[in-house]
């Protein structure tokens, strides 16, 4: 049978990885897919560079629309990124009856509802394994492998840049700004690292996992997002002393009140496997009622790890594209007419536990006052750590850090107590609040 014809939009790191892996493993891939998979056309603004990366028979053009207009192309792989031209091209490819493979988490997290509906109406597939956690087949796991389960929660380290920075901060005792500069010098962080360090990239990915886990529409605008820019080396050190590591987690959880969808730094017990995921690696935990807790680990970015996910999608589409569209695997795991409208909870309604660090005057009654405010709000304390007085302020009084770990409470109530604590004259600096996840 004639190989299925693929058109690649964007011949960057992932595009060239996809080309290379398809070439190298073509016989094995064909044995799995049932027919060959051939990239026959590529669009890239730098035609000469792209042509040098492809075999001579591949037609390279600068205009992506020429790929979409080619009636011989069965699958369009979008590797351009962003919400702009990529959105127009994906919708045009769907309208032209092409299946689409994309690594574009931003596009699907924000415009997924429109794109999946367009694909459903046209009877084509949109596959996005490469959009979350690079080479880890977490989309496949959530959509198919765990399909028997009522999924309770998903929590993941899904941004390698921030995990690398946090690992370096912990190992070397350095502050965020210093490590970010080092990460940029080594090429681990982008020149403009905003999406990574502010948690936006992780929020795109957890939004997609939330939709797959719970059968809800993608709702990036409802996600709570907090990055790692305000974390200090002191908090990482205190967390370590209390038996925790700080990780940027993307979390989505089913509760009686609704769905939690959030990205923020979290204390995770050191004994959890996920707490020991270091450097640029990714890991995702999924808790299902039948399977229990499962963990998926691997490279979340890079040329061939991401290509591995892109090609897995190409194989899936090759196997399924002659199937009746109504009997294919649904884009978001649940049948489009069986989606749930469970609401996403505001952060003030989320229940979790907390690490609090307070810079306080080292004098009688300060700790008692803090703990009484927590007791009055019925917030239970899990642990308290007080350092020796280590600094004399301008006014002459000794200051010290008090660290309090709480048990679970609702965030709105925690914030009210924090406002009361912050107003105390003996609390000398803004209070640090970091959420804590036991993940058990
Ligand atoms: N910038 C991402 C990361 C990789 O640092 O993990 C692509 O999503």
C-alpha cells in the first residue's frame, strides 16, 4: 500500500527530530502502522536550511498553505507553535479534510473547543501527544490506558525549565535570579522565559490533562497560575528540613464541589518518587479509583523525545484513518455528546495544606498569637519550626523566621488568617505562603 503522506509545518528542533526518527525506524514503524509513513512535503520560512535537513525527494516550500492545498497530503503536522498563524493553519488543514498532529499546547488549551469541534464536524482527527510532557505518553495513558477508571486527580512536573531551576536552587543554595541566568546561559531556559517561569506553559498542559481526565471542555482561562519567580533559597532549605521538596506542580482534581485546576509551587514529601524528579525531567502522577496511583516519567522536551510523541500520533492516525469517524477514539477521551459541565473551582474554594514562613520579632507571645489566629479559624497545625534569632532590625529588636505547616483548609479562610497575621506589628515582612500536597 502507498505510504500515508505527511506534510510538516515547521522544520525546527522537533520537525527535524521527527524526520530523523521516521527515517531511522521506518521499517519498525511500518510493521506497527500497517503501511509506510512518509514526510513528502515541508513548509519552513528558511527553505534552504529545511531542505538541507530533509531527503532530496522531500518538497520544501516557504508557504504552509501550499502543503495544506496539496491533495496528496493526508496528515498535516503543525510544529509552528503559538496562537496566531498556527491556529489559522490548523483550522484550514481541518477544513481541507486533513488529519492534524500538533505539539501546540497553547493553541489547544485556549482554542481546543473550537478546533476539536471543527475536526469532529469534518470527520478528521487532531492528535496532540507531543503537547504534554514531550516523550511521555501521558495523553495516551489518560485517554486510553486508564479508560476504566474514574480519575480522581492528576499532578505533574510538566515544565522542564522550572524543574531544572528548582533543582539547581536546592542543590547549590542559590536564589532564583542567579539560577535563571545560569539556565539561560546553558540553553535550559529561553531568552524570554516568561511562559515557563510564570507557570503558563504548565497551565496549558494541565488544562489539556484536566479535560482528558474528567471529560470537561478545555478551560485555560479558569486555571489558577502562579510561577516560581518569588521562591527564595530559604524556603527550599526550610522545606528540606521539614522533609519536603518544592516543585512546580500542575494539579487537577475532582472534588464534590467541582474541579480544581491549578499551577503553583508545592511542597511534596521527599519520600514521594515525584519529589525526586530532578533537572529538566518531567513526571506525571495519575490517581484512578481502580488502578490506584500511577507515575509516568521521562523527557518533557527535546528533539527526538518530542518526535517520539509526534510519530506515535502519526501511527495512530495511519491505523485509524479508514475507520468510521464516529468509532474512532474521541479527541478528549469522552464522547463529544457526553462531556460534563462540572465547574472549575475558584482558588479561594480549593482545599489544601500550607507552608507559611513569617519573619517575626523574637519576643514573648508572638508564636502564641500566630497559633491562636489559626486556632480561631479552626486551622490545624501540622508542624512548627523556629530558627534562632539571626538579625537585629533598625529598631533594635531581634528577628527570626517562624515556619508553620498546616493541615488541610480552604484557601479563602487561609487568606483571611494571613491578612490578620500580616497586620500584626510583630510580623516584620511579607508572609510567604506555599501550598503543600501530600500526593498519597
Ligand atoms: N518549555 C517547556 C519546558 C518545553 O521547559 O518544559 C516545551 O513545552
